C-alpha cells in the first residue's frame, strides 16, 4: 500500500523514548468526574430556563381524538402546553431512509405525534413549566382522548395479509429486505455430509445509559441563533439536522457536548422529543431543558436486536464448513430511526454472518418489519452479536454433529492468517486479520486443555460447567460507505487543529467526542508524543461545533482510528513548523533539531537548545527579532478519512467458562477471556477497559436484558427493578489479550476496539451453556438465557 | 402539594437552612437547591445507586429519602468527601486503574466503596463485588472498580501499624 514507507518513518517517530503511544497513562479528565465536578447536561441551568415534560401515549396504536390542555394551562408555573400540530409550525417532519439501502421505506415522523400515536410512549403533547415537578403535575392534567387501534406487535405476523398496515401510504409493513446469494450454496449443501439447522431468537434490549438522554436548547431570538447542549456522540450531525428541520442555516446552530453519562450508540441518533425540545425553545424564545426519566428512557431510547434468525450450516465429516444460509427477521417499531435508519442492523447481520470463515458459499435473506413498539436502531456492536451468535452457534452445532472439538472445527475453517488481503462472500474486504494467532493466544491464556479436563472431572460430580468459544470480526473506522453514500449528512472524516500557545503548551481541538472511551486521552497521547510535549501540557477541546473542526464524532469504533490519525497528521505539521522557527532562531537547520521534553534539542545528542516556552515567547511577542521573511505558523489542522478500505475490520475470539445450576436454571459466570486485534494500541489500558465494558454489555444481553412487551404492545418492565442489567455481583473477571496487526491505511495503524467485547460475548456464553448442558441433550438458541429458558430446555418446567 | 417546610441540617460540614416542599427528595434538594450536582440521578427509584450520599455516616439513596427527613442530620456528598481528602487514595486508585469511563456512576460508586472500606479492613474481591452490587455501572464492566477498591484496601492495611 502507498502509505507503507511513511508508516515506517512515523512509527519510529512515535516510538521515541518519551512517546506516550502504547503506554498506560491516566486520562486527563478523570479528576473532575471523580470529584463530582463534571458538567453533564442534566446538571445545566440557564437564565430563564424552563423545563419540558412530555405527555406520552399509554397505547401502542391509537387515534388521537382530542387534547384538552385548558386545565393544565391554568396550573401554577406553567408556561405552555404545545401539541404536535402547534409545534409543526416551527419544525418539519423527517423520514429515516438512506438511498444505499435499496428499497428501505419509512413514513414521515413528527416531533410530537399528530392525529395518531404508533407506540406506547410516543409524545402527544409538551408541557413547559418553570420546574420539572410543576411540568409533571400539569402533564397529569392534560386530558387526551384516544381511540385505540389494533396494534401490530408480533414481527412474525407483521407481513400477513390480515395484519393491519401501520402506515397505509407505504402499502405494507415491510421496511426493508435484502437478499444475498454468493458462491454455489445449493451445490455446497448437496455436497455436505451433515446439515444442521436452528432457529435463533434474540431478545429486544436497550442501552440503559446511566444518565438519561438530556438536552438544553437555547434559542436566542436576538442573535437568531440556537445553542443546543446535548449529550450526543455526533455534534455536527445534530447541528445539521436541527438546522434542516427548523429552517435555519447550520451557522445558526451551535451544538455543545460537555460530559456525557454513557452513550453506547443510544445517543448517536436524533429523537423526536429532542427535536421537540429544540423547536419549543424557538417557539417559546427561551432555554428549554429536557431530561428523560427512567421510564421514558425505557420507552423511547432506541431498542436493539430483537431478531429471529433461521440458520443452516453444511459441513463435511472432516470438519470443512461448506456453506451458511440464514433467514433473518427483525421488528423495528413504527418508524425507521433518523438519520441512520433502522435497516442497518439487519444489513450488518447479512454482511457479517460467517465472516471469520473461509467458505465462499453463503445465502441470506433479511427482512425488517414495522410494528407498534418503540423504535429500534443502532446500539453498540450493531448486528455483530446476532451474526456472531448465529455463526458460532451453527459452528458448534456442526462440530457436535460430526464429533469434532469446537476449537478444532474453527481452526480448520478460520481464514488463514496469511490469506490477506481477501474478501468475504458478502463483499467485506479484509486488509489483515489474525484469527489463528488470536485462537492460539486464547488457548494459552485460558489453558483450554486443562479446563476441559476439569470440566470432565466435575461433570462426574454432577457439576455442570461449560466452555464456549466465539470467533468474531468487527467493523471499525467506517468510511463514507456507512452513511455518507446513502445521502446522510454524517461526516466520516474527522479533523484536528493543534496549536502552540504563548507559553509553549499545546491546545488541540478535535471533532471526535468523549463519552468516557478516552478520546481526550488518546488525542493528548498522540499529540504529546509527536510534539515532544508532556501530556500535562496538552489541552484537548472537543464537543463544540463552534470550536472544533468539522467531523463525525465518536461512534462505530472510529475515534482512535480516524480522529487519532488526524491528530497525528496535524501534530506532524505543527512539529515541522516549530522546527522551522527554531532553526531560524538558532541559525541551524530543521534536520539537525528535534523536540523532546518540551524543548527543542539537538537531533544528534539530545542537548537542549531552546525551550518551547521561550520559542513561543519570541514568536508571539518579539517577532521583530526573527530573521526577515520568517512568518511562523504555530497552528496546524489536518483531516483524515480512510479511502482504501470502506471499513477497517478487526477480529478476535472470546471464551466463556460458566456453571449451570440444572435445578434452578441459574448461570454462574466464572471467567471470560478475550483476545482481539485492533492494530496499534495507543493506550492498552483504555483498550482493555473498552473490551471489558463491551463484554459486560454482551453478557447482559446473554443472561438478563429484555424489553418485555405484551400482546397489546405494552412494555411491561420499563424500570430498573424489572429490566435486569449486569451488576458487579454477577460479573466475572475478564482477561484480555491482544494480537497487533496495524492497518496500513493510516500511519498510526489503529483500528477500533469499542464494540469487540459486545460482538462476541453472548455467543460465547450461549455456546458455553449448551456445552454445559450436553449430558442433557438440550440445545438452546435463544437469549437472554433466563432460568425459565434453561429449565424449559431441560424439561424441568 | 403543601407549603414549604423549614429544615436545618449540615451539608459537607456547612450549616444549611432551607425551605423545602415536603415532596422533594434529598437528591433533588442537593442538586437543585444547593447546586451540588455531583450527586447524580439515574433511575429515581432506588435501584442504580448513582445518587448515593452519606447521611449521619450511613450511605443512603438520596432519591429515596425526602429532604425534610434530613432535619438536624449531617449529609455528606462527593464534593465534601473530595474536599476533605477522605477518599483521595481511593480516587487515585480509580484514576490509576481507569475505573471510570463516563463517570456518571462514579460519585455513588466511590461513596459506596468507602463505606465498605470503613467497615472492613480486608474485603476480598467477592465481598467488594457484593457490597457494590447495588451500584450500576454501564461502562466499565466493574472489574477495574473492584481492582481499585481492592488495591486501596491493601494500601490502607499497609499504612496501619
């Protein structure tokens, strides 16, 4: 690849003695968070600020007959009660489609429902008051009369002719369908010695960010400018959409993102109630604050997964996987989410099934249907857990059928480590993966043979432990191929501006955002390393469309790989500019100079020549002393987007070791291992913690988390007491190991790591549970693996 | 709704006299009236632990306690525990171990962990996990938090004669 020579040169630059690359250094922003001195949107107050509370539909599907707000408007401290129709005067509706997802259709969605509600929890009116408590009191006094309509809740019957069509203008309840047929699937199945089929069922679950979604929108009528304070992963996307639907120029909208209490993909979308909050601020000409409460979060934060996937695998007796075939069905609620759409997850499932394996024979169908439940969309590891669970579940079933060890069947089918670059049957292009190296490392870390022996001994004592293995691939560093090509104004490039301040410290503005992943730290580590400046003297500014270069933000495991590379390139330019000035001051040449420990030094012996602080003083205050014609540029900006590969795929393998209590159906997680390959590790500790956090979200999906709807479309467990999330008591220790295959597409070589944990954790657990239950001939292909599911499979209930 | 009631209490060692509506919970009182926004509100029904504070030395969920119930009490929040230096070593361990990501659970987590460390000198990992099992963290997966608390317990034992 063309960047290969430059890569070598820069790696040596980053490998200098004082480099922070590859080192564990504490994140710069932790202190304020630990002392309770962060600033989350839910903490914010502005002068004249009012609070909005939404009256939400108790029905999954109903016609709005009337809204009587007269009593509410008379209540103390109430500023306004606004209906959907009234708000439509300031904000236009939207349709969540992308042109590259061919055939995807959706209906116009309004900020507040007009005439009809399509899920339980959809807002029907906004109540604005001087405090949230007053607004909540008044919301109870808004009388809404509904005529309940038949709710479409079961995805399996959503396309039946007798099922009502939710949006008649669309003709049917089919949002999107994709078919793929690669290789010679029929011949491959015909040539298989064994064929195994299973139906995989995935519970609908959600992100449960600890800080709910929160917005403060401040329309300044005198400036004709809207400032939106929001916990979002993508500030420029919010700017674009708020401007578009409020009839403003983007220059009239500023989006500021301070501390964010968890995101995980929940906060990368635009929600109707957030749009309503922006519009209310414009309508009422004052700052409006919206903070979802926990019940609203469960009813309106995007849900995810909820797939039913039929899978089929053909295998030779020698273990060769001949073909995969799937038929996936998912229900996404009544609208395709805006602007990223709700077809991406099913599309990803089609893309990713069978991804780690060499077989070229693959057929898939995915259908995405509408239903009267909360909207579904992209949540951490979009599609990966489904694809990984189906693939790895099928591989284990095939192995069991032909009597092969689960690790051995994988070794015989994983793409060889020297086979790259290559492509998958679905067209994914792999630059360099390391499945076998990762598997070998995992075997050592977990002492696989030892565990198998222990398992056999315990089984004789009627202690049922299982080992589950799951190889996976992960989409990271997305180019414009993800959203841009489909017409969405979601930037895939990111920018970083770096400047030397008047005391020789560095200020760095980046378009990636921070929700705890370590964006601020990795940016400071890269910039500090290239500039020879200590991290304590690098200040990183992010999350403000007025202050940072234009860019995508932090999602889809892109912050380090794309934003990090932009930081590296910007710092290199600034470094060159500093050395040019230093050479002029020192009557030397730039090639004879270097920067280390906050000073310009001799390249040869490292002897200090001039401190950056002194250099900055001369440049900013005594430019008259510089030689004629020297005009220093102590600020540099660079942008980056991957161009060669649409995505930088990473890979890895996970293993779970657990015990099933066959009397109670409870699963005790004993240990979990992950080996993954995200290329260059900028800060190994941050990578490991991303992996661990991601694993635990996957473990939640595997064992606990499910949004339980009844047949009328009522979410029955919309609170944290009934919707179970992983807590410290049930979680295992997680060992993380790495294989390092840098991408050559950037000089930094970093790929993403944020979703790898979530991608494979549930698959590893499900395979481990089935392994534990082998003596009972019970196979479960459904998550969450609740005691009820397990006892049912064991025919105990 | 009834009229505000006067309360008098100590918050982080400072005397506070305030008028509060009887229905206002302690979390909202701290955040909205005293502007102590380090106490976070995650679920408002006593499950997530983000609003954990100390009242007369005991940890409580401030979303489940009414402000009027703190009449005459001593309330300590993350701001007070940080300024007094009482948990400086625990905070340093959290920093070194990257035991927080978004940080929203962290004030409650630190206060709950300090509660355990005050009660027990030698909690093992299982015990730490059990004591923190009422504090939800979506980011870390808990292991780094358990590590940080364990390291702090060991260090505190080492300091004792």
